[in-house]
C-alpha cells in the first residue's frame, strides 16, 4: 500500500485549495474575479484527483500512508504500546474516496455559483471570501482523508474556524458576527467533549489510528475480549464513555439536539456558504466522523442506541420547527438538522451503508436547494421572506425545476435520490427496532418526521414558486446567469439519479443486484481491512426482526414512509398551492408560538450564557476584586498604617534625636549591665 | 608625682556630661556645635590618659586624629549653620523640621 | 562564551541606548536587539547539548568561572543551556526585538531611557534562563524586576504607581520567601554541597536530600522548602490566588512592557518551578500532586471566568494568561513526558501568542486611545490587517490546531490525563473546559470590538496601522504557525531535557 501511482498525488487534493487560499488572500485584490478563478481551478483540480482516487479504489487499490510525523513521545497507556506517534496521514478507502468526491464536487459548484451570487452583486471583501472558501475546502478535505483521530480533530476544528469566518463574512452587520460567534461557541462546546475523547482514546490505547492493526478500534476490541480494566472501568463501559465523548463533537458539528441552535443562525452567512456548510463541509463532518470510526461505535451498543435515539429525536424535533418558518433559508436550515438526524439514526441502528448513502444524497440535494435558494434570492433582489415571493415558476423555469428536483428528493418522493436513502435508513431502523424498543421509538420519531418533511418542503416550494407574485420584486425578478444555472442543473440531475447507487429495496424485492454503494463500502472493489460494512456487521450486537417475510417488511416500511411523505406534501398542496395563500397560523394554536420560538432552545442557551455564566463571572470578578485583591491591598494598608504611626518618632528636631540616642545608649548599658551581672 | 587615672576619667566624664547637657538643652546651633566639641574633647582626654597609663602612644595618635576630625566637623558644621541661617533667619536647631518625613 | 556574548551585547546595547539621543533611540535599540536574535538563532542551530542541565546532561555553550568564595561555599559564574532553557532564550530575544519595534509608535517620551531599560531586561532575562549557579541566577532574577518596575512606573497608564509598586513588592516578597527557603535547604544539605551550583544541589537532593536544619528533620525541611519555593514561584507565575498583581500591571504597563511581562516574565515563574521544584523534589511532587493539580484547575477555570467578566481588552488577555499558566502547572504536575514537555512547550508558545495579542491590542489602542470593549465597534472596517492578526492571535489563544497553542494544550492534556495521581483524568477534563470559556470571552470581545458597524466617534482619523507596527506581529504569527505545524523543532530538545527529570536523574 505504498504511495504508488495516482495515490502519491493524494495530498494535493487538500493542498490545491490551500494554495488557492494563500493566492486569494495575498493576490486576490489584483486578480480578475477577485480570486474566484484560483478557487475554481483549485477545487476542480481536487475534484479531478478525487475522481482519480475513486477510480483507483474501484480498481481495488487503497491507500494508507503516514505523510508527516507531527510529534511522538512516551505514553503510559492502559493497553498497548508505551510510545505514541501523532502523525498526519492519508487514508483513502471507499468511504473517504466517496466523500472526497462529494466535497470537492460541491466545492467546485459553490465556487462557480459564487461568481453569479457574490461577484455579480458588487460585494466588497471578495478576496477574503474566496480565501476563506479555499481554507474551508482545504480543512474539510484534509479532515476527510485523515487517517487518525487527532488529525481528524485538528481539521475538524479548522472547519469550525472557517465556518466562523464565513458566517461572519458580512461583519459590518450586527447579526452576522453574533451568529458566527454562536456557531463557533456551540460547536466548541461539543468539541470540548471530542477533545477529551481524543485524549482519552490516545491515553488508553496508545494510538489514534483509524485503520490497520494498530488502530484504536482493534485495540479496543482486544481489550473488550480480554476483559481489561481501563481507567477503573471495564473495557466495554470505557469504550462507551469515550465513544460518547467523541460523539459530543459530532452533535455539535452536525447540529444534533441539543447543540443544533447555531445552524439556523448560521444563515447570516452568504447563501453559498450555507450550501457548503450544510451539504458537504461543516455539518457533514460530524456524521462522516461517526461513519469513519464506525467500528469503534459498533463495539458499544449503548453508544449506538444513543446515536440512534438522538438522531431520531432530532429528525422529528427539527422538522416540526421547519414547518412554521417564513425565511426560505430558515426552512432549509431546519431541514438540514432533520436530515442529519436521519443519518445519525441510520448509523445508530447499524445501517452504515444507509447512513453514508443518505449523506451522499443529502449533499447533492441540499447543495442544490441552497444554491436554488440563492438563485431565488438573486431573483428576489435579496428578499428571503417566502411570503413576499410567489409565482416565480414561470419566470425562472431553470431555478424552479431544479429546485423542485431537490425538494422531491428532500421530501423523499420516489424515485428521487432522497427516497432511496431515507427509506433504507427507516427500514434498517425498523428491523432493529422490532427487537429493541428504544430503537423502535427512534424509528417512530423518524417516521413521523417524514410527514413534516413533506409538508414543510412543499410549503416552501408552493410559497416561493406558485401562486401570484406577492411583491414587486417577485413580479420583476432579477435575471440569473450561467454561473448560477450550471451548478443548479448539475446538482438537479444528481438529485434525481443519485439514488441508483443503492436501490436496496429493489434488490430485496426482485433480487436484481443494484446495490453498488453497499458493495462499494463492503470492499468488493478495494478496502482497508476492518473498515468494511461486513466487518462492522460482525461487531454489531443488534438482532434484526421482520414483519412477515423480508419482502413484506420492505414493502411496509417503504409504503408507510412514502404515504406519509405524500400526505405531508398533499397537506401543503391543499393549504398553500393557491393564488393567495394565507398563513394558517391559528390552526396550530399555542403550538405555533412554541414552534416559532424553536422550543425556546435559543432562549435557554442565551439564558445559560447570560443568566448563569455571566453572573458567575461577575461574581467571581467581584470576589477577586474585594476578597483576594482586598487581602493584598489590606496587607499593604496595614503596613502603611503601622509605619505611619512609627514614623512619628522622627520629629525633625535634632535635640530629640540626641536625647533618644542618649536614652538608647543608657538603656543598652542597663540591659548589658543587668545581663552581664554588674549589679 | 602623677595624677591617678581616676581623676582623668572623672574630668572626662564631667566634660562629657557638660557637653551632653549642652546638646540636649541648647537650641542655638553654635552652642550645639560647641557642646559637641566638648564631648569630643572629653573623649580625647580619655584617649590621652589611657595612652599615658598604658605607656602606649596609639591613644595620643588617635587624639590627634580626633582633633583633625573635629576641625573638619566644625568647618562642615559652621557651613550648615550658615545655610541654616540663610534659610530660616535663625540658628535655632528646633526650627528646621521639614526634612523629617 | 556565546551566552556571555548574548548578555554582553544586550547590556552594552542598553548602555549605548541610554546615552543615545531620543530621536534615534528606538531604531538604534532595534538594530542592537537584532544581534541577540541572530546569535540566539545561531545557538539554536548549533545546539549540541543533551539531557537536563541540572541532571548531569551535557550542556551547550557552558562556561564556569570561580567568582566568590563564601565560607565553605563557592559562588561561580556558571551558565549553560539545555533543551528547556534554549527555546526560552530564543523566545526572549525575538520577543524583545518585536517589543522594541512595536513601541516606536506609542513611546514618545524619554525614548533613550525606555529602550535602554528594555534591553537591560533582555540581558537579565537571558541570564535567568542561562544561569546555573543559584546566586548568579538570583541576581538576574531580581534584576529583571527593577527595569520592569521603571517601565510600568514611568511610561504606564493613570494608575501606574499603584501597579508598579504592587508588582514590585508582591514579586519581591515572594522571591524573598523562595530565597530564604533555598538557602535553608543548602545549609540543610550540609557537607554534600560545596557550592551554589544548581547541578550539584540537584544531585545532592536526589541522593538523599538534606539532613535537617533549624531543628527541622530532613524530610520535614524538604517539604517546607518545597512548599515555600512553590509559593514563591506561584506569585511569579502567577497562580490563583496570587494573581492580582498581574492584571493591574498589564493594564497600566505600556504595550512593549506588557509584551515582555506576559511573554517572558511569567515564564520565569514556571521555568523556575520546573528547574527547582519539579527537578529537585520528585518525592514532594508526588505527595502534593493532588493539591497542586487542584490549584492548576482552579487557575484555569477561575482565571477564565474572570476574563469573561472584563471589558478592558488588556485585562481580558491578562486574566487569560492566568488561565494559560494554569495549564502549564497542570502539565508540570502530570509528571509525564508529554505533560512536562508540553508545559515547557506551552511556555514558549504562550510567550509568542500573548505577546502577539498584547501587540495587536496595543496597535488598536494607538489608533483609538481606548481599550474598552464597550467603546469600540467595527474596528475591522478601519484596520483590516491589524484586526486580522488580532483574530489570528485570538484563535491561537483558543488553541486552534496548526498553531502552537493547540500543540501545547493538547500535549498537556494528554500528558495530564495519564498522570499517576488520583483522579488525573477528572482534573484534566475539568481543566479542559477552559478551552470553551476562552473561546467564549475572546469571541465576545472580538464580536464587540472588531465586528459590527464602525461607530467610534473620535476627533481624529482612525486609520491603518503603520508598517512597523504590523511587521513584528506577522513575524510572531509566522512563528506561532511554524511551531504549530512543526512542533518537533523544539519539542524534541525539550523532551530530551525533560526525560532525566522524570527518571529521577538517571540518563
């Protein structure tokens, strides 16, 4: 597995965007298009190389190579070696090759789209924008091909930095810097647990490698088999604890409950950035991490069940909030949270392929929807309120049809890509749930969320594109150029056809082998040992049940979810596909306020920051100034006061001094005399 | 016939006490300076007397040193008194107390 | 002779600058300060030492001359560098040059004296890190205080006298406690030492320790001395609850003095802790591990909480220094290779990062004449480059990967997590919460000062910072990133010097 052939160029995948970052930052001002060209070429180069990697993996090769040793030293690990090396390495296996292609593809399209979205609008600070996009892409690509947990953490953090910079791109407003800060802070809170997890895993097993014989997954497996005690816990519990710690980072980045609040606020950034964050970089990083170290989670049923439950709950929770939003980007933001909930659910029930499949499909259709929303915003002269839109269908057909394709995929309508992956997740959840009640609850929540997804998706489509124009801007939309249309069409096609990658229900019903992705992830082409679907399957402790035969279960699962999706869409059609739609707020009653306020989650977190942390900080400050510094100043005051008294001995009159001298001399004589025995 | 050592010491004590009394009670700087001279000379008497008593010349040499020192001291002291007078229009040593703190 | 040359250049430079005309003093001092930079970098490349200076390691650039014979004890001029002190010397020289350049703008009064004092500090700081004889070390150690006292007291802000005296008296009293304790220890060691050379004392300590002194048993004496010295150095570090002099000193000090204070002077405390307490008293380190770890955690969290409550940018950075120094203590007490090595790395790293932060804050202050978070808004609009560096520095402070701060913190956490004392993982996890709070207060401060609409009302134009303010910050930023990407540049020599400590003097 040495760096042979095409793989020796693997580092360049990430380095191209890094170069673009430097070029755009330093020379962007002087370049035509302010650095966009550099970014496009760099990400296109990454895409080409990623595709080459994909082809090479398809040809049965994989790549696992340490590039650079960061540091090394002694470790007192509980098991394994007494030395540890922290390295930067590249691991290209089916999963990372796939993800590299997704990320670089979305990055290219976002760069191209930016030409139409940012450059055409006369933005200032474009070099900064393209530089940050480049850095963002670099961080994410490096994160994707990281071969160890520490490297993953480091680029995970850099991804967080870039999201901070890009969300706060319009820093002259009040809201964007606030949203950026919130995004970084909330995800940092998750990363705190992640970092403990990294440190704990490194300290326990003496290795942080994802793959190979000396990976921490292997070490953990051995420890569980041997019944080793780790840090005072039995190995299984310790794996669960560390796994959940790492999961903290995932929950933060992938915006799962309760750390999801930053994502809707992150809409303050440019829409292109939202597309990148939601589809391929920041948010995807969390779920990708779970997939990357799936073998570790597979060792711990508890951790998996928690992942599944959090995922299912988030899917439903976010979907309900998406129902009442007026801002087109807000709806999409909540849909993202909800969809990543599905992926977590899929991974949590052991549906590794299903989760990754949905990650891929979601990347395409969510990038599409966001770029579509960006196009709508251009059309609407920077208006984002859906109630001011309407009737755009005929005026912007390309935008409409591509957006519709994305919406159908999001809602999970057959045969769009989203249906296949979401259905597979729900199917996996169902068969496991038949044996495990906790998972069944998660499945139920995921299932109910399908209805809401269908509803809010089509509410958005109808409000935006159908009916009569409800504002001047909607009557006379601003035209969009090729830079907008090309990415939309590309992604629209992908949203339609990407499902072909894994038609699991078709296979189960008819026996026709249409499950490319499954065999891809199972290493039928090429894979690193231990990082395959079947290897994970062996580790999993789940039992699967069925309702009747397997075929019947498949049909029931697909039928129910499709029915719910259609009914959700249908309700939306009934309510909003009219020339003059009304808000229908009263029908929800008190629930509307709760949903509008996002279940008061934001208020809760603001309260945590302002109502709890700040008073504590202020109290600490008061304590510091009064008690601690007061003691210090008190000591000085006491000595000053004392010396103030003593100094009065010095009257300044020479005669007094002379008298004191004499008195002292006599006193000394007397003392000496007394002790010397003269008297 | 030699005078016994005790008498010298008594003379010296008397002279010293007169000087000390002057230092403690006089407010005039000149009197002050003279009192100091008296005390120095009391010490000189002691030195010479004991030198004679021990048959050792060191004490006498020291007395010479002391006299030279006293001369220097008077020079400096008079200088100070002049400055004192210039600043305070007086040679009262209890008046200038501004340097105390 | 190289170390002598380093010190001599700075000392002579200080004298020359002192008598130079004010007009050229800044440029002259900067030119002179480049000589130590080049020299120390040359030392860095030519470094051939190995092992720990106190524990029979082979020293680089060693030189020893008999100086004073004091009864049975001899005092000598004894200097040399090992893997721990060399990076700190390089830190000192680079930071001094940067500080001098960054004071060209703000210092417009008695320049020649100002720059002379800065160079004088540099000479003494190099001496502190290079000296291997206790008396020599102590002379340098104390001599650092005087110029710093003057810098704060003469060129400082409105409450400069209070701050300067507090700084001087507080740290000086602490030094006294430490000095007394150490002398008692040397006398307690009796015949086994004949000089104040630190290697000799360290060897004697590891070969049995003192017999007793002043009626104290040998082991009691060792513990008392350990605690007294820990307290003495804890003030210098500073560790909660001995930290209150630091924010006052920082707020009042002129920018370059803040840079040196946070960048190097605080490291004197942790360096001395490592050299004395953690090298000579392995037994006591084990005994008092839990309380010291608790102090470290409290410093981290409490310091960060205090920073959260501040509105003055300098106070924020000052309290966060308290927090960062808490990490260093945690790393030291971990007593593992990554812990102690990481702590040493963090000293260097924090020196550069806090220096950078104070410079960036200073540049903004030069333009706005305010440091209050509440007074500023949208500075990024007017000073994009300076603000960009401030943001980079802030993220360095937060421990962003690929910057040196992350490496220091990660290695400390990793080292502390596997430490031997009770509940080490718990202590580590608690201390790690500092990385969330630090992000909190720095991001809040950034949001209010540099972002948002530009609203500052001044009767003069707030414009971009001059080039000579920007250049030193870029240099520091470059070093921070370099150390973050390639930490082994110094980490290898650090661990080489740390290993003998952990193995109790065995090579």
